[in-house]
């Protein structure tokens, strides 16, 4: 069959004319905005752009036996260590013309409201990346913004005791990644990644968990990217799980583990989108917090033309109350 000559159809827009657009009145957002650290860690208030706290650790256990009738001798009580971090300012801005705000738009009533929602979610992701990453604490200056140290930079090799287990475990023995000890009370030296990397193993993960446990921590959260989660899911110790189903239903295949049980406790394995791919963090959440000088807020900026300026902004820093309660595996491929 063939179309009759002279038929007016949708292909000949010039002929048909006046066809209204078919546009759904919905914006389908793809917002991977889960922010574990920003959501779950304690929130504390700061009153300065440099926030400090105190941490205490015990002397190593030693042989302790005294002579009967002996007079007591006294040792100097160790002072608590003083730690701190500079607070970082993060912001997002957008400008909406007054003409656009006056139009009839699909999927939203006000363009400024949509922009505020989008930018607030973007701000949260930027903050999460800073909190879990490897940036260091810097004072900044007139031309450079301050930065807060991330979890990766706080979790370093110990300096208090030669017998203390390392809180930094390399995924492979040939890796050259390093993390400097905490000096002068802050994480001021960036970790180095090295060149050789390997998949995370149960041995490396257990060593990291052990280091945190031996220092008194409860590293009940394992934070990792998808590449490391794939490796953890293949550990030989992962139990096979059977799910009863009706004869007429299809069976479920479970190929992932979200709970890791070791000699040092039960650890929730959490998939994280914004931390770095070459590090796995073993965290005791009780010993981390986020300090806010200014909690996230939205505001309009001064109007200077035929449009409205908007900004979302926060001033914050990561508080490593006692980083020895946590550990990490690095040089993960």
C-alpha cells in the first residue's frame, strides 16, 4: 500500500502546522547524592576558622608488680594531644534571568527553586568528597581557599609507640604508597599513591581491622568504592545464602556481601561513590565528626541586573577525634 497523493501527515510539519509539543511535565533527575559521612557523622559547632580538639591515649601495657611495703613512686601524667583542622568554605552559585523566571516551564514551577535543589545536592557531594578524601589541612590565603583534612590524610602511621601496629596497610607488598604521621596536631602532609597497586585481600583487610581494634577502636564500617567491593564479594569466606522460593517463582542469585565478620567484630560494608578508588577505609564512626562554622544555607546575592543571583554555601571541617580508632587499606587497584 502507498500513501495517497495530497495526504497531510506529521512528517510535513510545514503542511500540518500547529502541532503542539508533547513534553512530559516532569524532570527525571539522576542524582547519586548518597553522602554517608555527611549524613551519619556527629555534627558539632565551631567558633573559629581553625577548629581544635583533644585526644588521649594510654601508655603501653607493661609488667606491673610492686614490692611489699614499698613507698609509691609517681610518673608524670601524660597530657592529652591537641589536634586541629582548618575549616573549608564550599559553595555553589547560579543566576536565573528574570525573563526565564516569568516563562511557563515544564517540570517545575520556579526555575530558582529547581536550581537551588540541584546546587544544594551538588554541594553535599563536594563536601562528602572532601571529608573522605586525601586532601590536607591548609590555612589558605588571600588567593587560595582554606582546606580541611580528609579521612585518608588523618589515618597515618603511628608515632606514639614502636610496638603499635600500622594503621596503613598496603594492598600488595610491592606497593610504594605512603602516608605521613600526624605532626604538629594536624594532617598537613598529603599521602602518596605510589605506582604499584593490587586487589584488596582478606589478609590486608583483617590487618587493618586489627590495627584499629588493638588501639581500642570498633571499626564497624568499611567504606569502599565499587572496585574494592567487587574484590570483597569474592572473599572465600563469604557464605553461600539460600533463599526459599515457590516452585513457580524464579530463584534469587545473591552475589554480594554487605556484612563482613572478622575476629575483630562485625563490619558493615558500605559502597561509596565519592571517595577515591584506591583506598578502603575501616572506620569507627564514634571518633569522627563534622564541625560547622556555617551550616549549609541558601541565600540571594545582591541584584545587579535583569536576573537573580543565588548561592548555597557552607563552612566546615572534619574532626578526627582520635584517628587511631580507624585504619585503611591503600594501593587498591
